[in-house]
C-alpha cells in the first residue's frame, strides 16, 4: 500500500509541476501578444 501511495503522490506532484511549467509559456505568449498588439 505504501509504495502505491508514494507512486500516486509522485505522479500527482509531477503532473502539477508539468502543468505549471506547461502553462507558463502560454501565459507569457498571451501577455506578449497583448503587449505587442494591444
């Protein structure tokens, strides 16, 4: 049980980190477009 729980937590943490990192370029791109085109 402990190993599965640890793996689940690790997967969740990795997903959160990847989600945050993946969202950053999109946010920066949107801000850049708004700044340049706005």
